[in-house]
């Protein structure tokens, strides 16, 4: 086992293969449940084929403390991790079913029987949000990928590649051998969590004779995907100020994104996100009286301008740039950054060319009316 730093708040643990990675992942999940300090410090655990990424808050537990917990693992490779058991109905009529049978030297009926007859374990998630690499099925499965990937694989396609099985969560390209299809949604951004399958979950495939029968099988009350989840409110990012006031974008500059603290969903196949300069982002919100994590505008490269629709309070923090306000009558005056500024209806705030730095943050008192997916309003 080798422990490597990954930035200032994460450790990448390299181990000898998939079984060891799943064993370490299971161990650290148990410690998170039993050790309140470690559980509060660790933000996420992200297993892969031979690594586990541990992200943590160094203000709660320093790196040495996290390394101590990792180093205390006895090296057992148990895959048991307390995951859920998920049943997925499958119509086994995939385009590659006969080819898989020929490769394995068995009938198509035996391929179906073996694929559905042994539970699979979600080892890790990648390639696309919600795409779980399932392992531990029947040992007969060792199927090479297609020589030429398909440009289009439909959502719900069930495939094989090597010793893995998986279900495509959305339309995409792909080179796995397709043996069936399901209508169970693997990724639903309105759900919490949005991914149906997460590392450690046990997946059982249930054969159905026709695609029309899949919904009936999947609607069993005990199945987790049968639980309805209400969609998030459209104005979740707002803090309740006057919704009629706001900013009209005159110029976004080189790039303008909505950002907040971001989302931690790497274990569901979603890359990290959030404001690039967290300190400046939090400061902008504090200056206008918002919660520090409220969504703001992140401006890259300067050159942005916004006109007030109603009277609003804003603050600009981050990279050094000249700030000016142009009144409706055409009067221009300079204003300081790092301070709250009142913009009257019709006045335009302009961020000039940058003197130093790269990104500015524009916070609006009351926040922005934006939708969080999943759990974050961050654009990237």
C-alpha cells in the first residue's frame, strides 16, 4: 500500500488490485460510521480498480491523522461494505448476445442464466455519471470489448467487457458487448442521490421476457428506484430577498459561470466542481450578507458588465480590476472592490481589464435563483 498526497485535502491510496481496493474502501466506510472524528473529517471515498481516493477536511483531522487510520488497515480484501441490494429487470435481447455466447462457447440461454444467476457488486463508478463497473459475477464471463466501439449506445443497455458488467445510464458511445436492456433509470438528477448504483451496492439482474414487462418488475415497493422523489425547487439558491430585483448581463466577459462550493459526487462518476478561488467567493457573499456558500457569478478575464434591474447590493472580489458604475444619465464613477456597493435601478457595473489575478466573483444580496444539480448550482 502506498499513500500519496493529491492536493492539500486528499490522499490517493494505491493498493494491489481491485480486491484490495474494495477491501480498503469497505474498511474506511466502517471507520467513518464508528469513528466520529474520522467520519466528520472525510468528505468522500472514491474507489477505483487499484486505488482509493480519500478527500478530507484538514481543519477537522490533519493529514497525519487520516494516514494513521488508513495505515491501521490489516489488508483484508473483504468486499462487504453494507451496500444496498438492487434488482434490475432486463430484457435479454441485446445486439451482441449471440456473439457473447459464441465467444464463451455456450448457448444464449446459458449466458442469460449465468448473468442473472449470480449477484454483482458495484466496484467503482466512472466513464459517465451513474455508470457502475460491476464485478464478482459468474467467473465464466471474460468477454473482450468490441474491436470498433459503437457511436450510439442507448440508455439502459446492459453490457459486458472483460470480467465487468454494466448498464449505460444515458445515450453515449461505447465498446461493451450489449446483451440486453432495462428501462430502470440509472441516473436521475432530481433524485437524492441521483445515481441508482453506488460503490458497494449488490446488483441482481432479473430476466423478463419482453421489454414491456420491465416496468412491472421494477415497480416492486422494496426496490429503491420505485420511490418517487420530488424535483428541487427552481429558486433553491435564493435567500428570500426581493425576486423582482436583479442584474441584466450586458457583457459576460471572456467567461461567466454560476459557481458555489461545488459538488462532491466523484463516487457517482461526477467530476469535482466549484469556485476556483474559494476565499474570494466566500468573501463576496459575506460582504453582501449572504450565506458564504450561496451561488455567485465567477468572471474569468474581466471585461464583464451588468445593469441593475431594481436597486441591488453587490460586491466584487478576487482579481484586481478597475470597477466603474455608469448611471442612467451617463455619469461614470470609480468604485472600490472588496466592498458592498449599492446599484440603483438602471446603473451599470463594469469590471475592466485585469491588473492582477484571473477570476472575479460578483455576489448579489439575496442570492441567485438557480437550480442545484445534484446538490450544487456550480456550472463546472
